[in-house]
């Protein structure tokens, strides 16, 4: 497959990210607002995979005593068809997994395959001057981040050299505990848009969700403080989602430079966090598989096939709309992505990427 768009991300005009998200809220989220899924019980990532393996009548053998549990899967007593290691399966080779984890290698593979991707570059903590020059070259706001197995930290929407320098010092201090060679800071174009996570197996997108920041909608009467408290309580009622917002309603309102007694107009939407939300930020998950456009699905498939040895992975796409790939860019790929958000979305239909993985792994399925 070939996706329609392939020009550099920084060349694309993008609307204000909040406006894009607010459009999604009005057209997709609000009509489903009253249908919050309350899953009475959930299964973790590994249990979902093992259940699907049994469904395919595969033999399961636990092997080794490593940090992550390993399982060998066999179609009969003599034919091994694959395996599970932690959150990975053998549908992702070790080389493909390591390549997706390296920002520079990931961008190189996507570029070589003509897949539009988020512009960015890696710098050592000692290279702030070079990072400032790259920031000027991009000519757009940037996000700074550290992303290693031991540490994740981000500073978003930096618009001036001074903001970049201040954020750089913060991240440099946080990275000081890492080995010297791993003290790397990513400088990426800040691309405010909807965050679409598609799960691709083989040639198909088998699940897709949008992660949406917590938000409130005005009714012309209720004080903002009450609206925010109700939203936090609603989110906290879903124990299967990420931990609830640690800040109080008052602290959130203060960060938005609003007054707790202010009243939003009827239908006015106010997001309670930046867009797109980070993976650690509390967010609503919306199943959107049935409305994701064909060209967006093609983009996700193209992104996966840019990596030899990879035939199942989550693909994160920043997009102005789920209805078109125009202006969309691939941000990351994660072969070890948790399957639970697809199986247990806050809103919408449950999907089964775990079954698709095992069907792909099983011969003659």
C-alpha cells in the first residue's frame, strides 16, 4: 500500500490543535457522552493474548525465568508457531523492535519508505546550541522529550529560544542519572492534532482509538469548578483507565487562568489539558475503527511495513481528522503497545487485536 501524503511534516499547514480536538468533541465525543463503558472486569495484556492462543487451539508452554514471562506457542507437539515475551510477540523481530524505539532510526525508516512523519532530531545534552539552531530551522513550536525505558519526560509547545533553553535545563537535569551516551534529548515539531492510535496486523488496521483530553462543556449555568469536579469524578469511576488526574479541580482551573466561579456558555467546550495528551496523561479513549478513513488506515499500514520484520504494531498518528489522511503524520510505532485500551475503550465498541495477532501467527487459520 502507498499512502497519499509523503511530504515533510513541517511543510504542512495545521489548524490550531484545540480547535481540531473541539471539533472531534462536538461531532464524535458528545453524541456518545452518555454511553460510558463500565467494564465490570478486565484482563491484562498477556491474559488477552493467552486466551486468544487457546481460542486458536495453540499449545502454550511457559519458558525461562527472565524479567518478563516468556511463552512458546505451538500448533502441535512439534511445530512452534511463535511466542510471547512480555508485551511483545514474535510478529515483531528484535531488530524491528529496537529500530522503532530509536527516534533517529525510526525517522530514517519512515523517510526511506516515503511515509510522512513527525519532523525531529536527537541531540546530546551538551548540544543545546545545535538544538537551538535546529529549532530556528524548523520555524515552528517544538516539543522536547527524553524517552528511554527508565525515564520519560516531555516539555510541550516551546515557542521561543528562552523557553527551549529553560526546558533544556530541566530535561538535562532529569537525564543526568542516565549513562552519558544515553543522555539524549529529542527536539520534535510540536504538531497539535488528534492523537490516533491504530493497531495494525498484517495488511489490516484491526483496532483504532483516539485519546482525548478530559474536557468540560458549559450549560450556561453551572460554575466551572463544579464542571471540572464532575469530570474528574466521572473519569475516576473508570478504574480500568490510567490513574485519575492528580491535581485538584481548583489547580486545573488555575492552570487554565480561569476563575472557578466563571460560567461557560451553553455548548462551550473547554479542554483540561494540552493536545495531544501524552501517554501518561489521563485521557478518554474513543473507539473510532468504523469511522477512520481508508487513506488513514493505509498510512498506518505503510508505517508498519517501513520496518522489515514487523507485522503487528500500534501506530500513533497525529491527524487533523479521522476522516482523511490529509495533513497527517506518523509520530511513533510501538510493537509492545498495551492491548487493553483497544479491548476496553471508555466509549465505543470493544476490539480484539489479540485475536488478530494469534490468527496471523497460526498457519492455515
